[in-house]
């Protein structure tokens, strides 16, 4: 199984090519994303955990791994991450288990297991 942290780094490095094109729509998209994850009524950690669940449900590797990393950086504990995955599976059914494996693998890589 591929190293999830390395996969995310490679994805983000490749995405820089698109970032450098300075597309107006992409620039506005990035502004929206940055605004959405700032601390507000909900903290950045809670927002990343919510996005993690959506990424798992949608089987979006960049979303799943990026928001897992964001949640960890924002102080999410192993227990909070596992509860997020539990809620995601309870709301999305067993198909979310297919997206959850990336979380478990990256948690292993981060030393959370």
C-alpha cells in the first residue's frame, strides 16, 4: 500500500502546476476554501473533521488526506478522528469504509495507532 503522506505531497506538488496558471476561477476557488476553513463560530479543527467525513464519503483521496492532515495540525486527537469516521460510516453506510482505509493508513504513518 502506498505511503499516504507521500501520495498527498506528490498530489499537491502536481497541483502547483495548475496553481501557477493563475486562472481567475481557480484563484477564487482557493479564496473560498481558505475563507471556509478559518476559525469562526466553528474552529478550524471541527471544519477539517467535517470535511474529512465528506472526503471519506465521496472517496476523494486529496480531500480525505488533506483534511485529515489539516485536522491533525489543528489539534484533532485520535479519538476525534475515529468518531468522525464512525459518524461518516453511520450516515453513508458501509461504502464509506472504502474511503476510511486511507485515514487509517495515514494515522498509522503519523503514529496515531
